[in-house]
């Protein structure tokens, strides 16, 4: 998972658009990221981890409905980390060598790309937690009547929604600068007040089901991964969403520490996959591929499982 964007980025772009119209100017030193080294280290490690996940799930393991979501999530996380590094590089170049309007537009473009990948990650996590909640509440329907390509269709729709949202916000901020704050409010409402509550509610239901099931057998690794992923996403990124809104409304100064946490959120998922997948009999053991297989293996489909006893879906992958 990850965060919207560095608050300083949108704040700087919004102010620079307004100030260009009145002949004013704000020196970029006022919003230079304060955590560049930490952000770079976290981002590079996250790119390596997400790259490994993309390689194994994309080319080394058989795909199933859940891995389609995870692949898309890894792509979104990778994009966010790349754009974060690009933002830092572009900002430093502008700060050290030049200070002109063209670079403001470049930074604004990178900012919109960060917002795009963040929003997509949020939507995908919501889809993952919601579908797993449905699989627990209605296991027979999910195993036997769920549309075959539902994961791919939902993922494509979520990418499209995120693209349209960021395209709309970018156009409004560049063409109608005074309406930029209104477009950000729309994004905030959709991301924080609609998608996030859905994700939290489905995760709570899933957590209750897992806790009840754990009294009879250990919970499935897949469900542990989902709950941990959602938990870290909320801890690392939700504060920055609020910070971004407050900054953009000129209520307080931006806190760039949150962007480093956002990059950590985009980097931590591969670590969760490996630790949960390799944990067996109170010890961490096995290769990375084996750990991923333990997490993402799906139970037999409806046709293969008709002659076998029904099992609790929460405890199928142990």
C-alpha cells in the first residue's frame, strides 16, 4: 500500500499556480523534502521487493483470482515508488540548477502520477478485502459461481476510475487554479470517506471471522496477509491524507515525514508476504518462492472439490 503524494508537492503547485497569476513567486527551498535519504533508501528497497513479487507471481507461479489483484497492487506500489524518486530528483535539480515555470509543471505532473498510483493501490486493497469478506460470508457462491475473470475486470475498472479522477484533478488545477481545492476535496471524499470505510468494514468482518475460526484451527495465511496489509496501509497513509487536506487548505505547514512513511507502506507488502508465508511451526523457514506459494495458493475449484468434504475457507491455507 502507499500514500497520496508529498503534501509539499501539491501545496507548492497550488500556490505557484495562484502566484503566477498575480506575479508572485515562492522559492522552492521552502518545501524541499526533509527526509530525502530515508525516502530514497526505502523506495529502492521497496522497488526490489515489489520487483521480486512481480517476477514470481507474473512468471513463476500459476495465477488465480487473488494473485491478479496482488500483481496489480505490486504494479501500483512500484509506480508510486518510482514517481517518488522522480519527484525527489526533479525537485533537487530545480533547487540546485534552475527555478522556472517549466519545472513547476514537471513537478505537478509527477505529483499527479503519485496520486494516481496511490488511489489505485487504495482501490485495489478495498477490492481485495471486500472479495475475501464475500468469500467468507458466501463461500459456496464464491467458489462455484464467481465470474472467472472478475478480478481482471475489477482491476481494470479501478485503474480507469483512478486515471479519470487524477486527469480531472490535473486539468482543473492547471486551467481553473482557484477551483483546485474543490477538486482535491472530491478526491479526499472518494478515497478517505468512501473507499477507506468499505475497506475497514470488510477487514473488520474478516478479522472477526478469522478470530472465531482460529479457535478450531490456525487462520489461513492469505487472510493474515490481507489484514496485515490493510493495517499497515491505514497506519502509514491515512495520516498523510488528512495532512494533505489540511496543508492544501492552508491550515498548517506540510509534514514531509509522512511521505517517507508512504514509501514504507508501498515497500512493506513483499516483506509481509515472505514473513507470513515462511512462518511455519513457530519458525521462519523456506525459500521466497515457497513462501509466496504458501500464501497465494488457492483451494480447489468447485468442479474439483465436489467429491471432497467442505472446508472452512478461513483455514484452508495454513
